[in-house]
C-alpha cells in the first residue's frame, strides 16, 4: 500500500510531467549575464576582536546567565534554560542566529548556506528524539520506533553520482566500476557494518553519537593515531574508486582529505549512525529546502526575545564571583557590558582564545578549522543533462572539485520547472588551512563563478546559459577538522573544562566533529551544568 508520502510525490511528479508537454519556449537558455556577489558572515565585525576597544564600558544590564554565540549549541542551551524559566540573554555576532546552519531565501526557494540535513537519530539519543517530537518531526512512536513526518523525509530520488559520462543512482561508485574494485567496496562496507556493532570493554559502542558516549577502549582509540588514508592502505584497500568515495566522505563531514583525517573520525563517519524509524530505511535523512536552517528556526522560536544580534563580545572576565561580558553593540554603535553569574561560551576555541581573561592555558593551535565555499545558484529552465538518472536531492560529480550540489527546492511539493536553486558545496581542503584562507581571500566573485562553472560543465555542458544568479558565501572557519591525534589527544578534554563553575563551554569543536547532534549535545550539557550550579 502506498504511503501518503509516496502519493504526494507521485502526484506532483505527474503534474510536473504534464508541464513538460508545454511549449519548450520556457526552457530556452537565457542569454543574460550571470548576476551575483560574495555574501557572508559579518567579518568586519569579527575583525574588531583584533583592534583595541573601550577598556571599561558601562554596565547596561545584569543577568543570571549570558550565552555567547547563537549557533546550534547556543540555541540548544537557550532552549533548555528557557524550559526552566532561567534569566538569560544570548549575544550573537551576526544579524541572524544559526551559525553554519543559517539559510537564505529568494522568490524561487529557501536554501541552506551550510548544514543541510539530519540523519535519523540514534535511538539512544533521547534528548534529540524529544526535541524532534516537540517540533513534529517525529509525530509519534510505534513499537518503540519513531514515526517521522513524511514531509521532512528526503523525497526520491535522493542521490546520484556523475561517473563515466553517466548519472548513476547512489553515491557509491558502481557504473563502469571493475569487479575487483566493487569487491573491495563491498568488503569495506562490511567492515564498517562490523564497526557499527562493535562494543568496547566498557560496554559502550565503539562509535556512536554523541562522540562523548563512544567507547574509551584503546582497541578503538588507537585508530586516532593514524590517518584514514593510512588505515585504508594498512587494511589492503587499493581501489581508486573506494579511495575517492572515502575521501569524498571525509571532505563532506570534516572539510579535510582522508590523508589529513583521523582514522577514528573517518570510521566514525560510517559506523556511528544507528538511527531507525518505523517503516523507513535506516539511511534516510531529514531535510528541508533551507536545510538545517529549519531546525534553527525551531530552536530560535521560543527564545527569540532573549537574542541580541549584532553584538561582538570582546572580553569575558571573571570578577569577584561574577563574570563581566564586554561587547560592541553595532545597532547602537556603542560598547556595553553585562554582569552575569555564569556564562556559556557557545563559540569555537579560535574565538575563545581572544575573549577569556585571564587567558586559559589551552593548546588552541590543535583546533583546526576547514574553510568552505558555498554558492546558491538560481537556474532558469531545465538543466541540460547528460544521460542517466534524473535530478536528485544530492548530486555529486566523481573526482570533481566540489562535493556537488543539493537541489534546494527538492522538498517542495509544488515544484516549478521554470526555476530551481542549486546549493553548491566546496570544502577548501588544502593544508595548512591558514595559507588556504589567505589564498582564497584574494578570489573575486568572478573567480569563484568561473571555478563553479568549470566543475558543473562536466555533467551540464550548457549550464552557464541557465544560471541567472550566483551568490557565493565563504566560511573562513567553516567546521572543526579532526586530524590524527586530535580526537584523543588531550586538547579536546582540556577545552571542555569549565572555569570555576562560572564559565562553561558548548560547541561542536569540543567533539572534534561538526554535526548538528554534537552541537545540540554540548548546548544541552552546558545548560544542565549551569542549572546544577546555580
């Protein structure tokens, strides 16, 4: 029996097919030049951290708790404090909260500027399941399994890979792949399944989410001592197709090549997810046109009155059992200060090193952050496709410069054939990241657009004629990247420690892995720590 989701998808597919029979005039390529610009986070505000500021700004308010940073961790902490009617305020640098899960919108569709999906959560992750039920992503439970809202489950077709001049279904290479390579891929996936079920001497899963609940057994921890690429070689995996796929996955979740990724983190990518749902495949993902911006909106809604945007914090100073938070309020063009009993630093360590006074003895250089380029392309008419599978939600080019693109309006029930938005992702994975950031700071919008077109012309030779607008966003420090020795090297643990039960920390970089679940975990934990020490 067809599900409601199948019915909706097939109904609108039929409607779309009917539109194809209309005049082709609406699908003719445009001859107009591509318009666009580089957009992005408030870097000019951020750079004020490096310039002198008012040393003793006036105290304008007092609160029990101040949260610094409005990404997923900060918003998650705010949600928990709000549930307990705590007195708090959240200070956010940019004009909108959300961190690297923010989104944008144009007349065609909403679209992500960063994180764009959530895999089915592990059944052991009760706080996340509770949140998803609160916002109706989970409608109810059947036989102890969550039933997910069908509108938020990724519609078919989900994924395709352009390889050997052909679009194949799925992202694991198989079209034109020799049998020997396919055998290696099968062996690799079987090993990942085995790792998924392994349990350490402490009776914890070897790999799970959140990272903090993974086994501490050295039999698994030792994988952090080598790179994922080294592990592949030592495990006698030689297939170039498999190496490409693993490298793609590392670039996707860590912004780094397999050669620069901890083998523990690399295997965690494949083995940590154990999510299940009622009548849904375990590898299904939850997604929205705006990506995880939808989740941002759900977290933000109940606390929106507590959020102060365009506030650059430049000092967090412990002072006589209180904490003084000094910041620049851009809307007033003034320096201000708040006195708080406790602070939650929902900011990455490369920012914290400038804020906390006195400075912590912390090896912040161990925290490496991968830069990213994300572009949202408004495309008019039908994509000029090469043969194979039709446009999917996730579209990847084998050995391409990027991770491909996501069809942002894939989840819209009323999809228009006239226009679409493609969200193009490219991790700038060259090491060292500092040099990479400097290199790409000199890139103009035209440089980026030319690079995007060069990549996309492989499967879409005439795409330049169809793009109306290209908006480019550069994430200078897009996500934490876990090189060998980082996951269990000690710096993460040191960064997690509170200061005198006054300053607490909450950010996904404390896990070494930048995913929604980890930020959500640290935000919840920091809020609990604050509430327990009031």
